[in-house]
C-alpha cells in the first residue's frame, strides 16, 4: 500500500528517534555486566559503584523538569540536541576519566539522557496533531521507541560482556561514547526543527526552589541508604525537603508559566499518571539491586537465595527485558481491546502480580524467570504508555512538561524505594557491602511486598482516572 507523504514523514522521524532509543539502550545495558571491571579499573571497592547510581539519580531528577520546559519554549528538537550533546560529553568523560572522582562526575553528567524519551514522544505528539489520530499514532510511536530501547539493552549487555576480556577498559568505555556521538548527528539531520508552542519566560525561581527540594530529599535518602535508618542527618534532610514543597508550590501557583505546573499535575487527567510513574519507579528502578543480590545469594550459607552465577543473572535480565519489549510492542493491541485507561491499569496490575508471585515462589530459578516475565510485560507497557498518556492529557503548550514529569517522578520514586529497601535489607547500613553478611530474608519480603502494593495502588489510581 502506498503511504501518504505525511505518513512517510512521520515514519522517517520515528526511524531517526529509534536510533536515539538504541543509544539510550546502550547506555542502560552496556555497563551493567562490567561494573566489577570498572571498579577494578578505578581501584575502588565494588560497593563504591553505588555512588554512580546515586549521582545520576540526583542529576536526572533535577534535569528533567527544566529541559522539558525548555522543549515547550524553544522546540523539542533543540533540547533533544542539547541533552544528547551533554550525554556525549559525559560518555567521553567516562572513557577518559583517570580517577574515581572524575568518573563519578562524568557518570552524573551522562544522566542527561533520561529526558530523551519524553522529548521524543512530545515530538511525535506534535507531529501528529493534524492527523485526526494523534493519540493512536503517539501510542504506536511510543511502543516502537520503547521496544527498540529494550532490545538494544540486551544487545548492549551481551556486547560488553563479550568484549571485556579482549579489549582495554578505555576502548571498552569509548564504544558507548561513539554511539551517542553518532546519535547526535542523526538527530541534527533527521528530525525536523519545529518552534516551541509554550509561552512566557523560563521560571528560574521555580528551578532554584525545585533544586532545593530535590537536593534535600535526594541527599537525605542517600544519607539514609549509606548510614542506615539511624541517620539523623538523612531524616532531617528529607523532612526539610518535604517542608520546602510548601513554598515551592505556592511560588509556582503565582507564576503564569511555571516550571512545574502544579495545577496541571493535580488535574483529573494528570495526577493518576504522575502518581503511577512515582509508584512504578519504586520497582523498575529501586528493586534492581535487591533482585540481583537475592539471585546471587548462596542458599547453603544464607538459607535462602538461588545461588545463581553471573551468567544466570544476565539470563534473568535478558528474560525481563525481552518481556519488557513484548509489553511495549503489544501496547496498541492492549489499547484496542481494553481502551487506554483500562490497558494502563491492567499493566500496573500485571506488575503487582509479578512481584506478589515472588512472595511464595522464590526457591527455584524457573520461578524467578516466570515472576520476572510477568513483571516485564506489565512494565514494558507502562514505560511505553505513561509519557503518551501524559501528553494526551496536557494542553499542546505543556506536552514536554507533562511527559518529562513522568520520568522525573519515576526517578524520585526509584530513589525513595532504593533507600527504603536498603534499610530493609541492611545489617549495617549498606546492602552492597558483603563484609556485613547476608541480608535477612524478611528484608526481601519487604522489597517484594512494597513493589506489589505500589503497583496495585497505581492500578487502582489509573482505574479511576478520567480525562481532564
């Protein structure tokens, strides 16, 4: 069938944006199998690798709202180019960093890539405005992007694992930088530059207050994660950060074009989506380390665990990511059969069911594979659908903000859960340091229960969602 010029143009743009998500998948999957090798390269302990995640979570949470707002003001392609350039600088910094400190800074800078998917969905949403099928085409585009992302995560993980023994670390770390640099050129030439539709000026005061709020809360969570639940400093920082939300919300309510549109976030069409992103982040970001440590724990010494090898952990990750891709690619079918609201809720309920299965079924590797397959299908559908749903429930001038906030709230949810899980699993402050022995099995029950309940609450919130 002959495609119309409009359809060919949209397909071309999605094709170039797929290249961006392939680069994103490389960044998300490439480093995971070689964390221990990176630690050896930098002469640090394996436990210190956790600082990479902490630093990048902070940067991600701070960057997404202002970059999303800039996308609405100056155009989403311009901001996509900016964030890709910053990510490339961070990626090259990793390859060239001589010390742990410089590597940590470069890793944090690389976190600018988290805004890519929201910006890309905003580009597709804007491009399909006059088609009469904007919501449908945006969901399909999002499904394709997320599917490409998840498949590239698998390929990237396999690639780094295969190369780590045959090439030097600097060369190994340069490969993601090359991919991101090539991606920068593809965005420059392949994506049309459309002016922003947002009005007003940039809300610098809001950015400053948001930095204070997130900086205090994230800093407190990191302190609790490192020092344990007895950290007075950690709890004090979290309390101050939560208190700072009051002047922040009041200040944003008085601005005509705020950085964080509180009224929009509280609208009937938005709050269930943003709440779901926060709750979903608790499992998709916060549960990664606990799941890895559980599968590697030797049941002979701890009385629980799978005693799995690193290769099985890679297999488990691969199964999870494959089912993530299945969930993303089949999202249009879900929506066709159930409608947008019910399909979102069904995906959340699947995540809840998958983590609930861990409670009785965690003694065998085949049980772990089934559990993560169920979680993966629901997670893939949510990753693909949440930004698109947020864009559809926002005015045209705020689509970048709405889609970006799904990533920002997801990041904060992951950081919050990471601290809670660390407290539940820690025998002396950090689950990552094997010197303190095995975590109690009850701690893993807490992890699985929190993830299941969070996803269940998300499904219930989505079930009552209505359009604004």
